[in-house]
């Protein structure tokens, strides 16, 4: 049917290059002790962020990251035409409750830890196609709420396995807009690749990296096949939270699938947010991981010109405690967005 | 910033009028005994649909509704450029597992029972903007999985309250495409309205209609304010699953908000899918309710010319057992899509 802004099987083209005009992130104390801590816009002194529950703390992180982002853009909430967001909790309640407070038209996304790139991808469509501008894209997670929901409440004190990852307590937000000569953009979106759900039979809910790596490789290979581009055309190919185990597996899988990746151009947000001395095992994870690193680490490098072009691909492990208990394997999904500096 | 395909605060315009080129639905035995039963494409003889769990039955309903829809369009799964779907279960696992089987690039949506209109709205953007075509939009639910997750397992045998609704066991699917002279469309999308999250303080998880009605009224009023249209310009204004309690409240709220609705043009999918003699209390509900009624009841009337233009607005109650137990009120959201016949 020849959709005109489509390349190949999975890639979309943003001909109007939606601009990222502002970004902000809020994170917890453990994240603030990591190497990026000084660059966060807001740090919660305690994991409960002064709220009555960890769930409400997650709501507050999302809401405040959005508010700071809008402040930076000099916009009120009424000036934003749509908000896209998601998180890891059942029924994405933290995002829904943040959207309730902000009163912005809201589309809920769920892609597990791939949500930040899913939101950017769909937000990019809204802006590029002229359906809404500006558009707020956000994602967040919280260590204590994720542990309670997916594994055990923290009070249980269970031992972490070597391949396990640490869910980031934090939220990141990006404001997209049609190109606007009155503003100075941080970066722009040019292409995106919608991922397929891929399952290689992993069943260990403590080894998310292994479950997500094949999906990440599949999306990367689809993007390179669709566009004819090569990994060398990116300063960094950035995954969301494959961690140390999943990142190695991505190199293996992508080679097997015919698109070997140059190790020196790879970066994983889960391996960036914590210092190895923080003992996070295989690295950070959660929707908030890629969202916070995008806001605090990636976008500043595109704005400064240190990087010219990156492929930002958050990855999600599609499991629930119910499906895991019923013996299902863990499928993964990864959506990629090409983000470029504006010169 | 003057997005060109935007009207007012919340409404988007599909200038390329994405066509609905095929639809299908699959449902359970209780739904088949209702007034629409004869029009379903597939009926599961038993609630478990021959699967090992109700959750897997929900996966199978979604997957098979998609496959039948593609068959009707004469397309294989590889011919579809994107799939958007969601359901009520934690981490939208049924939709993700259906997408795993179909291998179509997949964007997970979550809007509780508003998911079918959310998926149509975003799928419409993909097609209208030329980013993908054809695009599959789907939503489903299952009585037994929803009761187990949100309330009690069926084995508990708890008594239902008068305002409670019956989650539909079923899935509906719609295939969108750019207008294609080689095909005969069922209908077309022309406009849509992205809903805001609205909360009027309802806390009764057995009275979803009351929680969703204010959000439905807010979206309707936003649409009429944005476009200058009136309710009389629609053959039907169709809500997803407000049920008997919520439908009355919608009439009240919309009047209070300045846009009184003509009762004779209102229709609720939750009041259409079951016969009152089936004792479903306040009516049907669930993502599958509006999806099945759209496929089996609404689209045939637009295709035949009996109706010319409808506003299809599924409504979602944004609650989780966690937030309810923590004392949160229940916010609602409603997204509206204008669907018109093609003459």
C-alpha cells in the first residue's frame, strides 16, 4: 500500500524532523550517587520522596520531571497538546496519576522497559504529522515498587542473583515540537523503527538482559536492512537496559543475524547510570533507566555537538508474574528512534 | 505551535481518511448467547477456549480475531506494517503474546477499557501520516482473567453488586489502510479526540460506570468545543462500557458541562452486547466489549449506509488493585474517534 513515510518493513521517516525542545529528569538517592547524579534536575532525598507509599513516590517523580521540563520550555501545562507515558506498574497507574495531575490529553503506552522509545516514536508521529505540538513523552520506574510487584517486597530481604538488574528509581521527560525558528532545539528525531515481539525461550525472570537481547538485535537488523545504513553512521547505538549480560548477547545475536556491531560504538543506559562500585550486579533497568540517561547524558551530548547522531533503542522484557508462574517464556521488544543534533 | 492537523485543544484531523478495510471478532459462549452472537466470526465453545489457562484463552481470542481479520482482507501477517493492541491484564500480556505469534511490529497500548479507541486513534495517525499501512488495531478481555486480577477468582463465588459490570470475554480487530481504489472499505476515520484523565473522586471499584462517565463527558465536550459540531451531526454517539449507571451519569455530566446529549442518539456497547435476561447487572465491560461491538454491530451499519457517521468513544477506568487498596480514587479516560461510511 506504499505508505510514503515508510522504509522497508519496520522503519518510519519523520520528514518534518520533530525537535526536542526541552528535557528533564528526576531520580532517587541511589541514582544520584552514580556517575550522572550531578546532572539530574531533581533528586529525591529518600526513596519515598516524602510520599505515603513508594507508588506515590513514583507518581511524584514522573509528575515533577514533566513540570520541570515544561518550565524549561517556558510552557504551562495548558500549552501542551498531548502526553504519552508509561511505566512498569500494573495498569501503568503512576503515569495515569501523573497525567491526572497535569491535565494534558494522555495516551498510555506499555512496552515494559522499551516505553521511553515507544513514547518518543509515537510522540514523533503526532508532531511530524502535524496532529499535535508540543507533545510530552515520559517514562519512569521505581526500585521498590518494581521489586514488590515482580519479585518480592524489599522487606523480604531476598538475595539478588548475579544476572539481576537494579530497577532505576527515576523518570525522564522530553518535550517534542514542530521545528520552531524561535527556539533552540536540543536535538531532532529523523527516523524510527517499530520493533517486533521476539522470544528465544528465556524463562529466568532474573535475567532480563538475556530475554531482551534478541529483540534488540532484531530491531537493529530490521533498521539496517530497511534503510541500508550501517552501524558506523551512528556515534552511539544506545540500548536501554540490557546490562552486562544482555549487552554481550546483543553483540552475539546481531552478528549471527548478519549485522555485526562495533563494540566501541555501543552504549547501554543500564551500564551508564550506576558506578560498578554500587553493586548493581548486571546494571540498571526499568523504564526510568533509559529515560533518565536520555535526559541527563545523551541529549546534552547531541546538543553540544560531541555526538552528531545516535540510535536510541530502549528494550522491554514482556513478562508478568502471572505468565511466568504459568510457565510462559519471556518475549522481548525494542523500539528504535534516530536522534540527531541540529546544526 | 499550530500543528496543521489539529483543531482546538484535543482534536486531530485525519485528512487522508484512513479506511477500515476489514474487521473480525472472536468471543466467548456467554457473549454468543447475547443479541449479537450470530454476527461473531468465531465463538469459543468454552471460556477456556481449549487452552491451559484463561489467560491463554484470552491470548487465543486476540490472535484468532487478528488472523480472521487478515484473512478477510486477503493479507498475510507479513503484509501488515504495524499492530497496536492492549487489554486489561497486568503488563498487557495477552496482547504481547498475540503479537509474538503474529510477528507484526507491535506497539502496546494501555487505556484500560478505552484501549480500542486509543488503538484506532494512534493507528489512524500511522496510516493518515503515511508511516504505515495497513495497520491492525485490536483489543480484548476475558471475564475470568479480569475477575481474578481485579476482584476475586471465580472459585471464590462472591456476590456481585448491582452497579457491577460483566467483563466481556472476546476480542475485536480492525484493519486500517490508506484509501485504496482496489478495495471496498467498511468505513473511514476522519477525526479523533485525545482524552484527558479526569477524576471526580469515585472509589467504588464495583462501579466503573460512575468513575468513567465524567471522563466521557469531558472528551465529548472537548470534541464539540474544538470542532463546533453538535451531537445531532452523529447518527450515534457510542460509549464503550459505561453500562446503565454510567450512561445516565454521562447524560447528567454532559448537560452540566454545557453540551446536553440527545438520549435517542446515545448507545453504549456495554448495554448492547448482553440481553438483560442474561443478568449482567449494569452491563458489559472490558476492552473486548467495545472492540467486539465495533466489529460485529457498528461497522456493518456504517457499511450498509444505515448509519452515516458515528462517534466511537471507548472509556477506561484507570485503577489497579494496588492503588485502590492504597486509597486512591478512580480516574477515567475516554478517547473518541469519528467513523464515517464511505459513499
